[in-house]
C-alpha cells in the first residue's frame, strides 16, 4: 500500500504540475517549434522575448494595477466582513441573529439571475466603477459560515472575561476574536484572493472603460483574438519580428499571457498553504 500510495500520488502530482511546466517551456522556446507542438519536455531555442513583448502590449500595466488593487482591497474587506458577521452571529447580544443568519445563508441557494443582477448594479451606479469589483463580493455566505463555525469553537470565557473588564463589541472583535482566528482568516483570504484575481465575468458585464479592465479580462480578449494580437505585437517590435524564432504566434501570445496572469497567485499560494487544513478542520467537528 505504501508503494501504491507513493506511485499514485506521484502521478497525480505530475498531472497537476505538468500543464504549468508545459506552458512555461513553450513561452521560452522557439515560437515556430512551439506552434507546431514540437516542445513537450524540454525548451528548445531558449529566449525571453515573449515576455518582453507581452509587457509592451497597450494597457497591460494598468490592467495589472487594477487586478492587484481589486485583489488586495477586496480580500481585506471580505475577510473583515466575514470575520465580523461570523462573530456577531455567535453573540447573544445581536438582535434577531437567527433571522439574519438564515437571511444571509439563503442567498447561497437562490439568486435572481444575471439580468436582475446587472440592472441592480446599474441602478447602484456600479457600472464603469471600481467599486463594482468590491462591493458585491464583500458579504459571502460561505465564508461567514466558516468563520461562525470557527468562532463557536473558541472558548466563550475569553469573550466573557473581556466583557467583564469593560470591553465593547468592537474591542472584543479586534483584540480577542481576530488574533485567535488567524487560521480560518488566512484560509478565507487565499480563497477570496484567488477568486478576485481570476474573475473576469464582472469586467465583461460591467466595464466598458479600458482603464478598468483587469488582467484576466485582457487574457480573455487575447484568447478571442490572438491572431490579430500577434500581428500587433510583431509590428510594435521590429527587432523581434526580424527574428523568425522569436516572431510572435497565437500560441506564444496565449501561453505567455497565461503565465503572466497565473504567476502572482501561484507565488502567494504557498505562504497560506499551511493554514488550510487547520483553518478548515478546526470547528468543523463539534464536541
């Protein structure tokens, strides 16, 4: 069984890692060979012109700024709101807490659909507005449930001792609940950050100003028009166009932008990995 487990999980890990490796080696290989599918295990004709040209694409720097901004701001607000609501739903002093908790949870199962959602966003003036990325995602029922379950596993004596000493609701939350809830908050943070970073549909539906486009939306557009994009990049970089091995192709554009978009979140992910199991499991089993 040990041998079987090692072999099985080694193959499973390889199946997870190889697609990223395959994309990366194709971005630094001869673009003509990559276009023909001749690069599978090792890079051939190594160069980094694809990345240099990709960063010359109009709007990509601003899109990166928008993606980073919405990820940071959105994640911080989601974590704070989820932690605070999860804490309040365990507090005996909250008015009608059972009603409000069920009111929040029921939104996990029912929604009005895209058209009513868009009309609501339009009436709230959130189209072509950076807040359109932030406000709709602040209250997440799933994250609130996770936080509430975790807070319930924290000893009530901690809160009661602080309240006896005169601490109010906000002071108990910031000085007692937040410090001891780091595992679940870190888990929520990485889930929210990945969701914010990878989201492109809200840009597609809400934004028409190019200054508010995100990296993922640019990737979506490039995948739809990679042929014309490769011509634009080649025209804007005469030195690269003169070199056949480095001339941009549809494949090189798609793969290079994919790496640029995926790399930041891949670098952040390992730092939160150690919190996942602890954050999800603590409080999941009662008693």
